[in-house]
C-alpha cells in the first residue's frame, strides 16, 4: 500500500518524457499509482493534436486524471485545477493509492506545493456595489487599471472581474502584480510531503525532441487529425474559447488560418515558440528545492526509471533543508 500522505511530482521541460516515466512509476507501485495531469491544455476534450496527451496505451496502463475534463469553450483556472487535484489526492490517499502529479503548467505545481495566491479578505460592501453592474462594464474598468488581468479574465466572468477590481480597491495594486510577486516567491515549505523527480535534458537534445513532436502534430504517424484540421474544425463550429485559443500550436495555427503564415512558416513558428516555452520551464524549475534530477542522456532509460522508482521509496525531502 502507498504511503498514506505521500505524493510524487514529476517535473521537466515539455517533450521530456514525463508521461512515460509517470506510467513506469505507477506500474511499479504494485498497481497503486494514479496519475494527475498538471497541464492547463490537456484538460480540454477537443484539443488533441497539439497537447501531447498520454497515449491510449499509457492511459490503459495506469489511471489518469484531469485530462479531457472540460470543453474548449470553457475557462479553467489555477484554482479550478487545484480544487480538483486536492480532492483527487485526498481520495487516492483514502484508497491507499499513490498520487503521481505530472507537470506541466508551472503555476499549477506552485499552487499545489505552496498554496494559492489569496490576496486580501473580501470586502462585502464593494461586492454588493458591483453585484448589479454588467460584466462588460466591470471588464472595461479593469482594462483601465489592470490590462494584464483584463486580458486573462473572460469578459463575462462576473465573479473574477469583481475580485480583480476588489483587490485593486483594497490594496491599490493590480491583482496581476500581486500574483506575479506570488509566482516569483520561493521561501516556502512544501505541502503534501512530495517526492520531487525531474528529467533534465541538454538544450540541443530537448530541442530535437520538441521539433520531432511538432512535426508529428502536423503530420501524425497514424490516422488522427492534424493540428491544422483540428483547429479549423473547432473554429468553424465556434468551439474555441479565449483560453483554448492560447494553447501553443492552436494559437499559431489560428494565425495561419487568418493568412498570416504559410503552412511551412506556422510549423517553424510552433517549433520556435515551444522551444521558448521549454526554456522558460527550465528557468522556472530551478526554483524548486529537493528535486532528484535525472539526466536521460547520461544513463539508460531503464536506469532513469529504476532510479526514479527508488526515489519514491526514500523519505521525502524536507523542502526547508533540501537543495538541488
């Protein structure tokens, strides 16, 4: 039976083999391992060609969660993910299972390990004053004081618009600035007793892996829909919400469909933007403490898996003392 309080967190750049490693750990845990995706775009049912979801074989080998949860017309926040993840972890622990979190989206991992940005307490008088104000007007007001937050919040999301305005009203600072300060903070003790495992590739190798993945998005090795066809179909059906449109791959293909890029140009654009994203992931991941970093270029994949499994049997790192 799994440790009743432990979770495993697997980190590393996109296209780095995290899903494969997670399945190997899950299968090696006497069938007790279950995988939680910490990827903000894998939650969308209709986004498949560009999101590198676990394969059908991987999903059959171990239970996967928080994949294909919502439609592409819906918004999905860090708070939404954390709420679902916390409940899944509690349920897995109650059933004697080992939660294996695979990231993914950096803010999801930070929220899980360190808690959410909370901001000041609610101002009920301010909320009452905004209760009957149309969302469009609230969004217009937010654009004036915090355009960054306004660009992220759906113009019809009355609750989040009021909260963003409320935080500015109470603190005099944009909520986006306070959230950025939270995202950059580091001196915290981890929650959930995590065993942290990281996959670390050299830049040339991870770039080659990214290029190969992007190529397969536009020319799938099987009969699945390619990224251009998928995006066109969703666009024609009016099924692309603002958040889903920001997915790397989908965003660039929308520019291609609008005539801004040729097919060859959009493929190259997606490669470039994905490599930039991987670089930002590597920078962010340096903030995490207590990560057991494994280099698949310096050891066989079988040894990577064996070492990672061994790590899950060791006492978890104390985040206050652990170093990379």
